[in-house]
């Protein structure tokens, strides 16, 4: 048995597999029954404590949870039976902020009483890099090196990664995202680097990111009205949550918090045309393949890394998985159509990722006669995908002021060629 500390610091297990908890802790019924009387911080703390009580003292964990959840995560009702959980009010406007902020602070605590600095290498196509840069900014004992492909990230994403300075460095790689990823992998296996640096990664395979992602599933449940549609809300479930998915970290966290006792009927695994999981739920066959490009590009994943964790949760039994999950694939046309309809009917702007979840939820509710109510997860702010949103809705979306300020700051990055040598000499020259 490994400790939670080891799992978090290693990221990936020595055999190349993903870490999972030895068992999923169940929280008492009294906790779940009183959910709507609790603050988001209390809920987050109880969940995190159940996994980390042996590794992190109570007071430290309380602070980590408070600092992670430093922005609102409101549940916004659109109709009596459908609400949107807005996960995009963090510093980089996507739900990944929650996972990155928690992981950063947890790793910060774990390195605090060691004398070795931790170096985090991240390869990014844009979104992960900005969330990680922001989350780890200013955390003592940790420095972050981000590798991003030159000319292939948006101007805003580049600014978010290159203007912080301090313990965050950005390398502009003269190559593709695949080159960045390969360089990071090679660096982890390089003997010289191993000797000199304590290297780790902070991507979505790290179990530390799943823990805080359970907080807001429960927080969504806490904010649900007690009765809206029939006996749905507040009873034994009666709620369906639609999660727009790529690597399935968010959905895996949802399944885990359900095992901890959270009342929810089912999850909808909502994907764009990268639909290996909906296909698995239909056919029982899992066939990973190359991803295809869509307008909800943070979900363009052909081989979801958390699928193995879902298989572990259901012991490879597709029948069991079908009892808790419904798979739905959504086309580009439907995604845009939904964005238009929701804007016309509710003057509410969905980003393309949330629109995938909304479409799936609507399809589900239309065919469901159990009186279920729906919560959809809005994973990104529409301003983050402004060009698609503006073109589809023929309207303008304003960038929140904090990000406008970021666009005016000066960028600092170093151009490197797409080779391990270049990364190594940069690291050694610091
Ligand atoms: C990363 C991301 C997703 C996919 O989340 P997973 O946990 O990988 O399934 C969905 N929407 C947005 C905006 C994202 O950035």
C-alpha cells in the first residue's frame, strides 16, 4: 500500500498505471442530509479529509480547501428542472482551475519540509498550461516549466502562461504539442535530470486533481432546490448530472463522490464526436482511436486517460456502468443549434463544451418519465471560446476585466528547438 503523499508526488505509479484509493470512504448519512446547510468550504473539507487525513493535518487541509475555492461556483437555474453549474469563475475561466489550485497547494505542503525544490514539467496545448501556471504561481518550493507549441495556442492562453514570471517559466517550443509531450516524457526518463532535479507532472492523471473535483459535485447538490419537479430534488436522488467529457476526470470524480454517499440518480457522459465512451456504453467494446478536431476542443480526446479508473469503479462490468451512466454523443451542428436556442430562449450564453452537455441533457429529459431534474456542468467561460461563440450567436462576448489586464502585460518566454537537449540545457542554465 502506498500513501496518498506518494501517489500525489509520483503522479504515475512505477508500473505506469494510475493510482486509485484502496477503498472509497463513505461519509455519514447525516452529512449528506444536511448538505444544504453547509458552506462550500465545509463540504470540500469533509471530502478531502476522508482521503487525506493520514497525510495532511486538519488545519493545513482547511487552508488548502479555502484557498482552492476562492471564487464562486453558482448553480444557475434556467428552467424549473434544469440548472447550470458555472465552474468557470476561476482565474483562467475553466473548471481546471479547481484541480490545479488544490494540487499546487497540496504539493506545496508535501515539499515544505524537504530541502529539495520540486520542478513540475507540463506540456500543454493551451488550457492545462494556463490553469497550472496560475494554480502554482507563488507556491514556495515549487517551480513550473511549461512547454507549449509555438504559434498553436491562442493569444490569451499564451499571455496567461507567459506573463506571471516568478516561479513560472514558459518555453515556446518550435514544434507541435506532440513534440512538447515527447520532450517532457524523455525528461522524466533522463538520468542527468533525475540526479539533479526532483521532477513531477501535474496533468489530469494525478489523483490529486480528482479530489477537489468531487467538491463541486456535492456543492451542486447542496445548492439544488428541495422540490422542483415531482419528488425529484432532495429525495433519494432524482437528479441527473451531465458532464461534458474528454479525459473523464470530472466524471470519474462524480462517480467517486456518489460512492461516498452523495444522492444523485445518474450521470450523463456527454461527448462531442470523440465518442469512445458512449460507444463503449452501447456496445461493451472500448476502441480508443486518434482524436478528431471539434469546436469543443478541450474534449477532443480519442483515448481517455481516466477510462481505466471507471473500469476499476465498475470492475470491468459494462452492465453495472450502464446503471449509473448514460452515454451521449453530440454533433457539431447540434452543439451550435443548442447555443442558439439557449441564447434565444434564456438570453444565456453557453460555451461549446457546456452546449454539448446541455444537448445531451435535453435529449435525456425528453425521453425520461421519471421526473428527474438536471444539472449541467459549464466547464469554460464563453469568452474563452469567443470566436466560435460570437460567430454562432452573432453577438459579442466580453472578456472579464482580470483577463483584459493580462492581455496588456508583457510576455516572457524562451524559444527552444523541439529536442530534449534544448530543454536540458535550459534547465541546467538556471
Ligand atoms: C478539460 C476540459 C473538459 C474535459 O474534462 P475531463 O475531465 O478531461 O473529461 C471539458 N471542458 C473544458 C472546457 C475543459 O477544459
